[in-house]
């Protein structure tokens, strides 16, 4: 099980961190991996082509605190390039600890996204069965419950 840490939502709208919805201006305990993967996701804007081009050479010249701060903002390809670079070159101490954490957060986010896509493809009956199957996994159970709730709200809206 992933450790939980407090996440404070500074946005005007609710933020979804893994299976937890954090209302605007409130703090909730959420799995650390999801915070790293999605922190401020709603506030991030994709880099435009007009912005400065990212380069590995420029990235590795940054101070390690700045590198760590930018890790969640990197694309998967950029992160892979950084990880490969530091496999061949000794990373600074703090970054050495941050790289596997970020890799784990990305893997957890991909797994959650894949699971949500699988839930979306399920029938209502399969989704009900999934609730029973995932009773021991808090994160997956919450995702399945959210999908079921979303469908029930949609059905009520059609009536």
C-alpha cells in the first residue's frame, strides 16, 4: 500500500487525486504516488511550441532542487531520457532518491488510467461485480464506485 500524505487544493474547483476528490480550499490525505503524478494537473498548461525547447543538456545543468521540481512536468519521453542519462552518470543525492519515486508515480498513474479505461468499457453488471472483486483495494474500489456513481447520475439525468 502506498503511503498517504496531505494534499491541499489551492484551485477554485475540486481536484481528483487518484481515488480522492479534494474540494477547493480543503486538504485530504491521498496516496503519495498520485500526488506526484497529478499535483497541480489542472493548473498545468501543455507547453506551447513557442516556449523554450526542452533539452537534456540544459536539464542536467539545473540545480538538483530545480530538477526534482521539474520531474513531474516532464513528458514520458523526456523523463525516460533523464532516467537513462542518470543510469550512466551518477545523479546528485537528492535526485537519486527522487527518480525512482517519480518513476513509481508515473507507473501508478498509468495503472490507474488503464484501470479507469477498463471500467469505462464494463457493463453495469460487470461494474457491480468489480466492486466485490476490488473490496480489499481501496484505490481501485474508489475508482469503481466513482464510475458507477457517474453512470447512475447520467441515468438520472436522462429521466
